[in-house]
C-alpha cells in the first residue's frame, strides 16, 4: 500500500489521525504548563525554547483538524489531548520540583526544638516573635529548595502534626543558608547566590 492510499484510508482517518492529534495535544499542553512555570520562576532562557516547541506542535495539530473538518474524532482527540496534557504538565512539574519555596511555621511551643531540627538538616531558619489571635507565638521562616519540601514537612510533623504552616513559591532570593543540592546549579542562573 502506498503512503497516499494509507493517508486516505479509513484506518488512518478514523484511528491514526485522531491518535496523532491526541498525542500532539498532550505534548503541546504539557509544554505550555512547563513554560508557564518557567516564566513565573523568571527562567528567561528556558521559557522561550519550550514555547517554540509548544507552538510548533500546536500548529501541526490544528492544521490537521482544519484539513479534516468532517471528522468528529479529531475534535474529540483535540479536546481529550488538552485535558490529558494539563494533567501531564502538572504531574511532570511536580516531579521536577524546580525552584525555591518559603515555609513559615507558626508555633506556640517547641519552637527551639523545630529550629534545631531544621538547622541540623542544613536549612537556614529565622525566628520571629509575633502576636496572634490567641496570644504570643513564634514564627519560623525558611527558604528551601522545593525538592526538600517533603523533608521539611516531615520535620514539622515530628514536632506536632497539627502545627500550622504555610508554603509559597519564591521567584528569586539572594544569600542565605541553604542545604547543598544540585538545584543550586540551575537556580543560580536566575540570580540566587549561595553564601
């Protein structure tokens, strides 16, 4: 069978083409999710490259839909690929765990114990005294590689599983005490410098 006959066959039109559109859409939406994350983190050298491939794949997918407007399976594949691509992009972004986060822990007791545990594990930590709605509290503040978040949360839960803490993304930081990790090689490209 020649390539022309295969491209015009029902097998290609109703199975292969929708499958290709589905895979292309997963790919471009996954790249879109990663590009947004890289842009939010200020990674100016990575985001445009990812964006280039994202748009290139999208153009290929949409051009196939425009050529096959009478095939409803291409629409379904396009929409399903978008949904699956969102899931895959978030899954990959979580697994990569790139960047830094700030963790604030609000304690009424055991502050020194948690502070010691964090320092023992190589994390820099700052203690602040504050007044909350239920009286005086201590706040521990630490900037950590996102990859270390589970370790820090485990240390917090060792002290008390009901401790209130908050985590937020950090776009840029300078100086400080950070545990040694390969994240610094990547992170230094956006302006974070280790002491």
